C-alpha cells in the first residue's frame, strides 16, 4: 500500500498538494498547527492513496515523502 508522509514542520499550508491529488484525500489539518503556525497537510484515508507522488512533485517546500 502506498503511503504519503508530510514533514509537518516544513509545510506552509499552501494547499497545492490538496489541489493536485487525483484522489482528493489530502486536507489541511483543522486541529493541528505546526511550529510556524500553519495548518499542515494530512491524509485521512491513506488506503485510497495510489502512490502517484503528484503531491510530492507539487510541494514547493519538499515537505512530502511518498513510499510505494
Ligand atoms: S501520492 Fe498521489 S494519491 Fe497519494 S496523496 Fe499524493 S497525490 Fe494523493
Ligand atoms: S504543497 Fe507542501 S507546503 Fe503546501 S500544503 Fe502541501 S505539504 Fe504543505
């Protein structure tokens, strides 16, 4: 199963990964704030991730790691 991980303290909550994900499973956290004060991206239904890595390619801060 594919797994996407966000380095939360690098994420600036820009939402580009949210837009690009073909499965629409990335959201900006409604509960967490990172050390910079941003709502980090998170995946709630990881079982739907297809490991396409579009999110990782789109992230301007290289905050996403995708493992297949
Ligand atoms: S790897 Fe693809 S399917 Fe998985 S979270 Fe990233 S953009 Fe979405
Ligand atoms: S694209 Fe990168 S910086 Fe922007 S919300 Fe997603 S993980 Fe955070």
